């Protein structure tokens, strides 16, 4: 979700009804793609780099800013913006999004913002807000929506599922109790979650390993399925951060 000081947030549920639509006929079309601070999740990077036919290292080098702020528990990956005086998304054109089929989850969900927290029993609690920004005229459209229908139409399920699984790392009980990863472990965080092609290479060359035999789905990930490889990356990183 874009980080702007003039955001107006309203708590909603998956069944809250609202009117919204976004298309080239709306006069504010692509305005939400400017003045952005767009954090990228690992699944965002996976989809974008594959959609562009790029390796993960090249994508990170060309399109991602990794913020190593000591105030942040884990490094934050953000999409590079164009230096055009409007901080425009590097993938936006006057005709719309040039990577629309693989656009990030925050872009898909807009104007709904989604957060999640991991409960003590491991269950995930979802929180939703409506983001009402003054520039957005999509709310004046007649299309009736609920977050449940809207997320289905926007293809959000894979993004939410992958993002929720990373909660087992960033909201691990040891993290919540005050544990702070070392710089080496933060490097491992970027490797296992964002630089998937390099992670695969290191695993296949036996530079990295699990402390148990690999499962069939993990072997499929190493063989080429990036979504399964991300699952392996999450499991491996939990092992390296928190032990067996």
C-alpha cells in the first residue's frame, strides 16, 4: 500500500460493500502509480522477474532499492521510481501498467489495504482497510464491490498466501521476544526470499542445505518451480534463524 501522509483509512471486512472501478476512462488513471514508496514482497519480485524474463539478481540490481536501516528489523525492498519530479513507478506508461499481469500485490489490492498477523497458534488474522485518497475518482464509479470479490477479480490469492507464510519468520515468537538477526542472517534473508535464482544455485552446488532430507516439493523447487523454491527458502531461513 502506498505510504502517503494524506491517506485516509477506514476499517472494513471482506464483506464490506463499496463502489469502485479503475480504467483508462477515469480521469485520475495512473495517478496512484506516482508519488509512491512501494515495498515489494518476495512474491512480488518472483512474479515480476519471471514476467520480465529476468534473473533475480538482475532484477534486484535494476529495479529494487534495498534499505538496510538499523531501525528496521529486516531489510526492506522497494521498487525503484523514475526521477521525473513525480516519483512515478518505473513500469507505468500513459496507457497504464506495462507489467499488469504480474503487478505487485499492493497494486492489485488498491484501494483496499491488507495486513496480517500471526496468532500464537499459528493461525493468520487478516486486517483490511479502505484507502480513500483525495485524487482517486474510482470511488465515483458505479461498479459494486466487496473486498472478497475484488481480491478474487484481481488475482490476490497467491500473493496473500505467500505473504502470510513469511509471517512465520518476521513474526516468529523469538522475534516478538526481542531476538535480532545478525547482518549475515539479514543477507540470508535477501538471498532466500528475494534472490531466488542465486539461492537455487547455492543449494544445487551444496553451499546451502537443510538439516533433513529434502521433500518432493522442495526438489521441484530446485528443479525450476519458483513458487515451491520460495517455500523452501522460507523453511531454510527459519532453520538458519531459529534452529530446528
